[in-house]
C-alpha cells in the first residue's frame, strides 16, 4: 500500500547491535551527515569497521526537523562547489541507495523586493553561471509563469521586482534519505548504535583515541563529530573552543491541501519560505531565532510573523489552518559557512557550522568527510572550510548572500 504516492517501506531497515569495544572510525551523530559519511566510507574507501553513535534515535535531530530544501545557487565559489557537488549526488542518490527518496526537482525561486535585492540577485545568478550552476534571473511576469499563486501586485508592502531561479533545485523526503543511508551503511557492516550518548573522550597526548559513552568506553582510530548544534558542547570536553553559536530554528506545516504550489519560494525581505510537501502540507519557515539555545521549539512571535509574511505572498492560503510546529538546533559560524576538516587533535575531525544549510549538503559533505577521514587530508571541496580560516581571515561570508534559510 502507498499513501499519496509515497511507497511503503519494510519494517526493519538496519540492525541494532551492541557496541564493540573498538572501531577504526567512530562517528558521533546519526543524522544525515553522520550516516552519509559512514555510507561513503564503506562505498568509496572500503572502511567498514565503523560505528555511528546517536544519543537518541537515528535521524531524530535536525534531519527530522528541517524543511527539505535542496539547492546549490550560493554566491561564493567555495560554497557553490560543495553544494553543487551535493546536488549532483542528489540527482543519482535514489539509484545509489536503492530506495525511494522522493527527490522532486521543482525549482527554487528567491524573490527580490528592492533594488538592492535585484543587484544582489543578478550578481548571484552571474556568479552561479560562471561556476556551472544552473541559474536564471526572472522578471515579475516570469515569476508568475513559474508560480502563478505568488502575489506580484505592485501595491504590496514589498512588491516582487524579480527573482533568481534554479530549476534543478527541489525537495526530498528527509526520513527516506536518512533511512536509505542507514540501510546501505548497515548492509556494509557499519554498526548504527542508538541510545548511546558520548560523555567524553579518551586521549593520548594530542591524539584522540576513543570516546566515553553511556554504554561504556569505545576505542577508535579516528573520531568524527557530526552532531550539529551540540558539536561545540562535545568539543568543549576536549578544551577545543569552536566559533559556533547554537540557535533554535523553527518551521511549521499546514493542514493537507490539494497540490497548488508548484515550486519553492523564498523571500528575505518578507522573511519566509514556502513549499508544498508530497502529502500536501504547506511547509514554511524563516530564519533562526535570535537567542542562543538548545530547545527544539520556537517562539510564538516568530510563528506569527511567518504567517503574516506567507499570507502576504500567497493570499490563496489566507484560510489555511496551521497543523503543527517544530524546531531544530542549528550551529552557526561567524561567516555563516561550515567547518569541515581536521582539528588540532590528531584523529579528530569536524563537520559543523552548517547553520540552516545542512540538509541540502547531506550527500556532498558525507562524500567529502569520508575522504577527509580516510586520507587524513581534506577533499578539495571542503579544503576551504577549515577551522584555521578564523585565524587566517580567509572567510567565506555567506551572510544574506543566499536568502532566508540558506
């Protein structure tokens, strides 16, 4: 049986083994990034003596709490390269995982509401084209052709003056993505260990040699931190201060509706983005809550502003009912770009700082992290995203360059 075109999955997709006392590689965090790293360690490098540790349930953190937008139209060369690498992997991921992920390349519109928005949008389109990323600049009439339900009236508080458009962008079913990576990693011999909280690290001088967990000590040749908003908390246990701030990021969905929204629409000025899920809910979100915190929930005033912005852009949804809200914990770096690579500790690797851009990067960063761990040196796509850039000044400033929840 299927529901709304969504295939039914087998009941058991992976084992639930007891942790062994040692592994070649331990990955902390069984979200999309941790699972993808394990998959590509096995597939690309033949490394299968791997454990992925999750303090809760598999993919129960940000992987299950995002809005599933996938795109690669980032401004800077370094960002465009790693996200485009990810997008190309997304395009073949269903075959790679042998599992439906409902990747729907319906395109993404980033609306412009001011002359400054227009200048920045055109600049980004031209930068994308130079980097081989599909991107177009659309007039308001062309925006209506792509998404007829967007309000392009000149009488709006923030009239639509145009938009960037990436046709290859889209959405996917986040749970299926996580389960697909988990199933492949498990089949390769990787141990996926749930209810196993990392409480500390074992070291030998400046080398990390394992982790302490709620289920005992585990020795490891290499340890990779893929714990999103809690990565800085883990690193603090080693005295390694990371330039990260953790914020709640909330989103919400409406009741089920007939298919009426053909693409993904994002607006920085009005501050909302809206897509329609495969089952029919409207999926909406905005930027991070301004305060630091680890709560998986959001503030009511943010929800109120999101709803006002959504109704302004989409009057057709004025009578839609809000069904539920949720929150994730995002880790934001000073330049709004990730930190992926080596650390001052030998045998310890970082994958953090993705802010609101983590889901779309999932296969790409998994591929690059696997290479970094296997070879003890960065892949070319994550080489620019070093921890050292915050002392050398070689920042990759994506603040505002890629719209609302970049």
